[in-house]
C-alpha cells in the first residue's frame, strides 16, 4: 500500500504535540485540546446515564446526541488535518488513490493515543470496516461501570462515519471550506454514511469494530 503508517505515526508522535498553558494544541491548522480521556468519558457516559434515568425511552436519543457530537468533531478535526500544511508535507506525497485519504487519516489518528485503529475492509464510496483495540472509551467505561449492554464508543463510531463522509460525500480532496453549511449538506444527504459499532469491548467483545455504510436514500 502507498500509505506508510509507521512513518506517519513516528513523525506525528515526534512533533511534540502538547497543550499550552490553556490546554490547547495549535497544530494541523486548527486547535486540538489536551485533557484527560477520563474527563471526556465522564461527561459522555454521564449524559447517557442522566437521560436514561430520566426516561429509559430516551436511550436512542442520547446515543444519537453523542454520535452527532462525534460527527461534528470528525468533520472539523479530520477535515482540518486533511487540509493542513502538515498533511501536505507528510501524507499527501504517499497518496495514490482516494482510499489512501482514509488510510492516511487512520495512521494520523493512531499517533494520538485514542486506541489502535486498523482498516479491515474498504470498498470505495461504499463501505468501511475498522477494528479498534484499546479504545479509551470502552476501557474507560469498564473502569467505572459494569459490563455494558450495548456499544459505548460513541466518539470513535461517529468519527468513522465522519471520515467517510469527508472523503466521499464532501470531497475533502478538493479542500472545501469546512463551513456549517457544508456540514449540513453532507450529513443531511439521504445517502450519507452512517456507522454502527458491531463489536465493543465495553460489552465483552475482544475488541471494537465499526461498520460504515451509505444510508439507503
């Protein structure tokens, strides 16, 4: 394959990405944040728990809310990275196909310490299957709660759909402005990509797995 993940991970890791006095990391043409994974987990799982306690019928709404937050995060974070000068210098020279944008972004993500992502299947403009081990969401959940009765990697799950939508629906290869209007256009399309977490370590599976496919419009 054209994408050399080892080189990308080593280079991004060696960039010395660290938060400034405000906890912000200015890199890739945007501002990343530096905070504890458990901080996000407590907020995420706390929102889920609060809504479900209020009304168990709100479970699907709570999951949809957290997934939508992941869609927005992926759109701006992944989109910003793939539009940056750092991407142009490190990843762009390796790209030989549109699918390499997906694989290249996955390699960058593996340098961030969110877990170990692996593309298990990629059908152009159709389907993506990603395996994830050591997910900080599922690991964090099991540290604080009993085994889950359903998937808990909301950010990773929505992020995978966001990546496919950026590459195939929003055509990030043309470097469009990442506006609210483009976000609504991409994600409201009846044939945009959606992801489901088929396996999740938080509910006892050996690893997490996401299946991203186009909706049937």
